[in-house]
C-alpha cells in the first residue's frame, strides 16, 4: 500500500493510501478515531474482488492538516481532489462508523463520480422526531458536541471508553479478524483528539447536504445490537434515502457488523 501526501488547492495536506492495483476503485472512509489507513480485512477483501483501494485521513487524522469548522459535506471536496490527484475518475465509497456520514457526503455531492455507496454502523443526521440518543451506551461525548467545539474538546480531556459500548461479538471480532482496527485506533492516538472532536461536532451540526437528495445506489448496513450507533440510525438512513437498501444484521454490534464488508463489496460489484 503506497502512502502519499496530496496538497489541496487551499494548501492543506491530506495523507492518503493507494493500493494502486485494481480494475475498479473503492474509497474507504475510516471510523472515529483512526488514521485513515485501509484496514487489513478491507484491503484483503477488496484485492480479492479486483478493487483498487484508496484511504485517507480526514483533517487532523493520521498526518492530514486541520480544517477549522469542517462539516460532513467538507469530505466531498477533499475526496474530489484526492481522487483527481490519483488519476481516478469513477469510484465507489464505503464508510464505517464515523466514516459512514462522509461516504454519504460523497454520494450526495459527487454523484457524477461516485457509482454507489455503502455505510456500515453509520450515524444518521440529528432528528427531533425521535430520541436520537436512545440506545447509545455512552452518549455524553456526542451530547457535548451539541454545545460546541470547546465543550467537546473539554470532554475529550477526561473521556474514557465505556466497555459496555461493545457486545461480546464485537470483542470477538477485535481479537480475531478485525484486530487491525484496534491497532489502528491505538496508532491514531499520536495525533491527539482533534480529528475525533471535529468529527463529533460535524455530526452534531447540519451536515451541509440533504441525504434525501442522494439518488445513486446506497447500501445501509447496521447491527441490531449496536450500542454505539443504535439500529434506529440505520433505519432512519434507509427511510430517508430513496435509493437505499437496508441490511439489518440482528445479532451484530458496532464492530462485528464489519464482517459484512466482503458481501457489501459484492453488492458494489453488482452495481
């Protein structure tokens, strides 16, 4: 996997990853917090299916420059320039957890380039018609983001992972096939909390686009037992995106749902 820095038109730098080989291109949107590297199970499944895989660190992650006040929609602008720099015209997108909204931003705003999108355990835009926080084992971090960036940054100084956020299947996945996810979260710590804070603040604000405007094929995959991003978020995404298909995996949590990645890539190939 080649690593490179892409300089954007505003002078910021995005640290990117490119497998360089494959008939079709797939852009991986990482979770929060991670480095932007393409996780080993993702790269393996992509390679087996002939995908050229690209990953990148969102601003303040993994060596990418900060971007003050970024929104979820900002990801489309960055991705557009990264893929152009790599000489890639058309591509599919896939995002997990915090990467899900950013994959949807590309689906909405780069529909002339993005062929289809997949979101796994992805958060939905804030909605008032139901309790958006219901079912989240540890919601205080996200709640603080609604108070503004300073409040979220202060919360990050003392916040600790709540072990009840994961079910037994999640821990099994982290000790098995998806152990690289845990390793990558650890590697991301050297860049501090700014990327995670900015992600959460972006989720709490208007995203900068209407998910109802998406008209390319979208696959929404959600774990029925997810205690980080509850199943209701996947249901809301599927109801709001008319071109979507929902795979509700009743026995999966936030990490174990990633076992659907190979099948999701097959779904992309069919489109």
